[in-house]
């Protein structure tokens, strides 16, 4: 068991190290969009190399045959955020004002892809996968969600409630998406679709970070509805919408068939390779 945890921890360190190295190499040397694209590509390469050479198995969770699931995930993620904004609009919290510039869309798309890829490799590709291999599916989802919420605790405008919201709406949803699909492309797509629609499209803060958007609007109301300075992601509406989506995915894609019990309850003993299919 400890060997598995050490292997997973090593993988996270390697990927983060590669990300930091490439960031330093490209900073102020190439356009921002190209730089973040290079960082994401390097993170993917580091993940694949670690799985292939250290874990010594095929990288089934990133099989190119499953790449179309990223598009399905993108549509779902975008739809969930649009639904959230529609509900906020009906509640009088969000008001559409007009159109701004469409220029942020292209660069914003690349940035959101990079963020989605990097975070899913770490929190789902490593954390869910290797915790699930020993402690079972439910504990893996819980651990990944808690760590994902904690990772956003230092963002601008973050509060304990915003971290809890991120853990519930994104941490749980994306972990469930990984478990039920058996690949990383689906949660990557959901992650990118949500963030892209939130920032470059609607122009509201993404996890506390201000992003220029193609649409102009205003968000006013109590923090539990608006999310405060952190942004709509910390809204109770977003939490409810994404939690319902997670439950729908679990039921619709037969999540029970993907459950892995903890090893101490007679769980699988096939190693890390047994956690994806």
C-alpha cells in the first residue's frame, strides 16, 4: 500500500516540477497563450512518462480513442454554468448588460484548457486513482474533493465557504466524472467548459481571478448567492447545480459498476492499473 502512495506522490512531484520548470523557461519569452499551452503539453508528457516508465503500464485514462469525451464534457461543463447563470438571473442576482469584445475568447480558451489539463492530471489522474486503489472509490472522491477545495483556499476572495463550495461542486463532480467514465478526457472537458463559459464568455471571476469576457453583466446580492469576491463558483446555486449533475452522472452512467472497495474490505489487489478501464 505504501509503495502505491509513494508512487503517486512521486508522480505529483514530477508533474509539478516540470510545470514550474517550463513556466520559468517560457516566461517573458513567448506570447502568454503559447506559454500556457507549452506548460500544459509538458504536464501531459510528464504524466504519460511517469505512468509508462515508473508505473509500467499503458496510459489507458488518456487513450486517444476516448478523446471525443472531452467534447462531451465541455458541452456539459458549459451547460452547467449557463444553467447556474440562468437561475441567478431568475433570482435577480445576475443582470445581462450587453456585449463586450470577442477577443478574450481565443486566448481564454487556451488558458482554460491548460488549467483544466493540469488540475485534472493532479487531482483525478493521481489523487483519485491511487487513493481509490487502496482506500476505495468513496474515500478517493472525498480526499480529492477536499484537496481540490484546499488548493483554492489562497485565491483572492477565498473564504472557508468558498473552499467548501469548490470541494462540493467541482471536486466531487469532476471526481465522479473520472470514476464513471474511466478516463481523464471527460473531467478535463467539464473543467474547461465550465471555466471557459464562466470567464472568457460571461466575464465573471474564475476562482477569484478577474477575467475579461465577451459578455457584460452585473452580479448583485448576498454573498451566498453571488459567491462574493471569489465569484459565482462560491454561490449556493452553483453548488446545487453541480451536485445534482454529479448525482445524475453517477446514476446515468452506472457509477455502482465502477465502485472499488477498500483493500481492507477485500478490495482489488491489481495495483494502479486496475483503477481505470
